[in-house]
C-alpha cells in the first residue's frame, strides 16, 4: 500500500502548479470615489543603495530558481529548485554575510537525526524568537526506501508530518506525525490509506498542519470539509495548541489566520475567506455573506486585498482586518499588490496612463486610500519596504526599478525582480525570462 501511495503523492506534487496572472488595461485612470486623496509630492527618498557587487547568490548555493529567502539575524534560509520545473529542490541555510552554506538538504534526502525521515518538499518556514528559532519543514518516512519494495516486505504505513530543524546544523529537534506509521493490517491503516499531512503556513507563534484526504491536500477536491483537520503546533516544541476543521489556512498575519472556507477552499475552487484567532482557532469573521467567492491577494496586519470572480467579472476589495468590513472597491483589473507588514502598508497597481499604472497605497488606520498622481511603468509590484515600491516582471525587455508612494521613480536598472527586501539585504531574481535554465538570483547588501 505505502509504496504506491508514495509514488502517487510524488506525481501529484510534481504536477501541482499555482498560477497568478494579471490582466492589462487601457485608458486613463478614473479613480473610484473612495480614492479621494491623490499624492503629488516631490521625491524625498534617495535611490535604493545597494552594494556595488552582490554579496552572494546562486553561484554559492545549490538553489538556482529561488522560491523564498527568509532572514533571521545573519542567517538566510533559502528554498527553491536546482533547475526550472525541477523536482530536485533544497532547503539551505546560508551565512547571510558571506554566502557560505551552513547546511543544505535535498528533497527526499534523510533529515539529520530524523530516524529515517526524509525532506518531503522544499517549503520551509522560519519560526520562533530572535534567539530561539527553528526551520519548519514537511517530512516523509517509509520502511521502503527504493520505491520498489516487493509485496509483503513492509509491515507499516507511511508516516507524514512536520519537523523542526536546527538552524545551526539542520538536525531534527522535534517532529510531529500528522499521518502516523501504523501496522498495515490494523483498522487505522485502512483509515489512513488515502490521508496526507502537510504544513500549510507558520508564524513565530504557531505552525498550521493540515491532515486531510490526499485528493484535497494535493488535488483540488474539497467536498468533505469535515474531513479537513487543522492542527496548530507550537513551533518551538511541537505541542498542540488547538485544532479545528473545515478551513484551509492561507497566511498568518499578526494574530490572525486568514483561511479559505467551503464550499471550495482550495486555490482553484469557489469559496471565500475567514479569519481565525491564532491563539484559539476560533473564527473572528467570514466573508461568506458579502463575498462568497473571494480569494486572498495580499495582507498586512491592518488590511487585506481579496479578489472575487463572479459571472466573469473580476473585482478587488480592500478589507479591514479587524472585522472583515469593506474599506473600498479596487475595480481595476490590472491589480498586483505587495505588503510591508512592519509598516502595515499595502501597495497595489491600478490603471494609469495608457501602457502604465498608478500606485494605490493604504496604511492601517489611515482615513483615506492614496493614489499616485504620476504613472509608473506597467510592471508587477513585487515588494514594498520602507516607502519603496519595487516593480518588475519577467519578459524580453523588463524594467526593474523602485518608486515612492507618489509615483516618483527613485531607482531604475535594478538587478532583477525583488524577491525579498529587509533593512540589510535585498534579494533579486536575476533570471532574464520565466522558466529558463539555468535560473539565477543575487543577494545585495543595503548600504546605509
């Protein structure tokens, strides 16, 4: 049983693609009534100050196509694949100053000290306190290591769950099995035949693991919401904080879990959003009555943007995080967004002059949404940090730059698409075109 199940999961995982697309628009901007403040201030931000050369990048680590880079102190946790669309992926700890690899684990390789557990995929989350933190990953454990075990030679089911790795050496500090290993001839084995476990998201205080039918975890079916169990774990010791059912967590923002809810809680199914309390799992609000087909675009601690497609019409809404009430419609179809969680700012592109876009910004607690009077290049917004809005996209002749909230272009010719920006580092995907081999990324220091 377990061998065929593992092969099936691998095939399903390899074929799982998430596509995010934006639509272009033409014509001059006509701001909705809620956008009653236009920003027309001169530039005050200095150009983005990067080190003359990258500190390190894809030449130093096994990851070429970077999925994410998370910084904690002077350590960077880099995830991604060796090649485009490759199943060969890595979770790698890197000295953020020098680029030297501290440790690196490839998918389906043994986790150090994991008693046979292997790294299941390259998704990873940094969680904990500044001086006591871990790297959370998905693991898989099987008595059959070849994938071709003869029938009758294995007497237990496969085990799946979440493991916490030491940032020092990558060794397992704790692991929790969402799908435990049990005797193959037991009643529980039959119940677990088509059940999988997966870490969905995490923050410093909580990690959320789903235990659900395999076709829900790796497919798109959500016809049995009562079979979807969420287990909230303490990232530092793996203890259970709370459990709930029938939701699909998307993102943790501050003390709120944003989750999709039935009838279709997966990315490509109809459904809507709800907010849960991170400490108890209790529902705070839901958009079921107001926006029954709402998907999460971006969120900061004070607000979020949701996108609804109904009868072929696409609309974006700015929603208040505290109670789920609407702040404004963002009816422009070309919207791309990013958030600066520390500053509680959301920045989105909206229709601008022909072939360009304007910047819409909202800071938590402000009375009004602000729109830049100036237009900026028609590119995707990829990051927001300290007042800088980074833009760019893949393409034959992309422009990579940064603007301020008023639409003043403060930097041009940046090395690539901004993946992650902190006070000390900026990570750029420097691949010239999407899905090309080899991919590349570079980490630059931010010069004070």
